[in-house]
């Protein structure tokens, strides 16, 4: 909800909006309408998990141990979920698991795509599952408005395209997605009364009636 407010989505209006926030530790997928969450799903597949996927893949395929910081840098520089016409590659340095000595290898975007492929597939399936359990009248709104991506993970090259292909909906990457949640939290704090209704959780956790 904070991410949606941070990118100025009409959270209080009687229209359905879908947002996917891919942070560091978790990804949150939600359908929002009338100041409440109609359907949502939380996944522990986000930036940190993708970094770990890359570390594991490099260890398995190249027999080199790298740190999460290196994995993060690789993900940002050449990470992509779709093949590009001009493939990218990067040189990484790590510790050879056999000799224990430093070694460097060339890693391609194809390697990174394979490393994070299963996690991305799980994220896509979760987004589809949220849509499949959403009331039809709300889904019709989402079909018109599309899906909004926030969080650092939304910057992975090609993610918006593959989501569009998987869901059949327009996909928009928010401006400055890294700070969406922080901006939304600031907006709420500046006007607590206006957003007090969305801060209250129903005891029975019943989603709002549309």
C-alpha cells in the first residue's frame, strides 16, 4: 500500500489496481481498491534471493566462490530475463574452490538468466495466482490500468516485458521505483487522518467488498 501511495495510484477510488513491489527480502503482490487490499501474496523471492541464486550458480558451474556484493553487482550490470540482441558479459573474481586461490572468469547474461530463472518463474506464477483469485469486476479494472512495478527488482532488464507476456496485461515500471515505499510512507505520515482507514486492519482480515 505504501508503494502504491508513493507512486500516486488512486488507492481510495473504487477501481482495482495491481502493484508488485520487489524489494530486497520479499516481493509483495497486491490488488488494491477502495483503500484496502482485495487480494495479495507475499514471497521470499526478491533481490536477496536472486543474489543467492547467482552465488549458487557460479559456485556450481564455475567452481568459484563469490560474495553477495559481487552477485548484486553482476545482477545490476548484466542481469536480464530476456535475451538481448547484443549479449552482455562481465569478468568476476572469486576464490577457486579447488585450489583456494583467486581466479577470474567471464560470465554472460545467459548465465545470470539461467541462475535466476526458477525464482523469476515463481514470481510470475504468484502474480498470475493473485489475478486468478481476484473478483472479475476488479480484474476488468486491472486489465485497463495494467500492473505497476516498484522496488529495486523491477529494474531487472526485461522483467516488465516477460510479465506482460505472462499475464497479458500492460506493465508499467514506476519512476524511481527504489524509493516508492519510502515516499509513500512519508506521504502517509504527513497526512495520517487521510490515510487512517488503510492503516486499520479488520479483525477478521476480510477484504473490502467491491
